[in-house]
C-alpha cells in the first residue's frame, strides 16, 4: 500500500511538472530565441517585477515568514538553495545573471551538493527540474567564522540565468545609503515552514511567503541581542502582526521598495533570531557594510 501511494505521488508530480507554467514559458522563450536571438533577449532590470506584488496589510496565523502567500512570481529574485547531502533548504537572492546571495551558515557542504532553484513560486515549481541550476563555486565572506558574524555567501552558477517574467535580479543599495531610519518598512520572503523545527518543515511552505517588518534602531537591537554588531547586522520585527522568519528562511532577502524609482533593493540577508512562539526581532546580515565584498564577484 505504501509503495502504491509513493508511486501515485511521483506520477502526480511528474504530471504537474509537464504543465507547470515555467515549462511553457521556458519553451516559448527557447523558440523565440532560436528564431531571433537579438529581438527577444531580455536584459536583467534589477528590482523590477512583471507581476505586481500584493503587499501585506495584516497577517494570519500560523505565521510562515509573516503568514501570507506572495503573489506568484512577484519576487522573481527569490530562489531556493538546496543541499542534497544534508537535506538542508535555505533562501537566496539573485543579484546577477549567474550570482546568488545567501547566508554563509547555509553552506555546510561542497558546491557539488548544492542546487539553486530559480523561477519557482510554489512547491510544484521547486520540484520542476527546469528550474534547477548547478553551482560552480561558493565564496564565503572572509570575516565569517561561524554563525552568525558576517553571515553572507556568494553562489556562482555554472549556467547563466535567463531574464523572464519569473526570473530577475534585485537591486543592491547605494554606498551612500548608510543610514536607515527607524521603523523603515521592509519585506521578508522565504520558503520556511510554519513549524519552529522538525520533519514537518522538510518541504517548507507550499507557496513562497512574505511578511512586513520594521527595521529597528541599533540601540533597540542591542537591548534584545547582547551580541548584536551594528557594523555587521540589522534587526527587524513586527510584533503587531506576529511576523517572523522560520526554519528554512535563512539566506532569504530583507528588502525595501524605493518609491522614487519603484524598484526593490536588498538591505539584508536573513541570518538568525529567536525561534520561539513569542515574536522577537530577526537579525539580518547587512548588505550596506559588505558592498565591496559583494561587488567583487558580480
């Protein structure tokens, strides 16, 4: 009976893969590129999404990175980083055609065990082999030792990503944007499961989840976390709506929408926090203080 159940499940997944939107989008783009490569080739346009995000106003429970499903493909830079050896799943963010930013503590094995899943918005998309990209090599921040100081890593892909309505990069902040105002509104996104830990989180959430948080002052963060380093970290929270990251969200983006140019910018990488029922701030590795390191590998 168990074998029959597994067989039906695998058959179902294979059927879904054949009709999942990314396959048809990929096929259409391949045909167009064969006909006229120059006409249909799209350049990466950072921080822009063809599908408009539905920004959260309030959140339900139980919370999964805020508890609301993101509009499908509205954050085309969010990827899933999977380790086949440790069976660990993390988030990541596209910052270039072959460059992914994630948390250093997510990299526990050699690159050959890693796969980046891009262009997915649901579990079915993450099971679709057309969305899988092999990893060439990984660069950890030189000051990273263990979780969670300078918790940033760069993943280089063997094959370049192709810009589409499902794949794009996020913008990096400007070197001059060193000061963040207290309670700046930001968004977090990830595949983390709704449970604090355990086997029930193995596949993460079915949909990519999003949550609204407020960036807090350094003094506030130091009061919560004695080890907080303002040169390295940002903390953010939303205690009003019970928003927090969960297991599996590590490496995902802390991002803000610049209303002047209507683009999304990456401010932080999800690093660590207090994995408890009582909401406390999440800690994010700051991008602003690591721009020199990141730009060397773009």
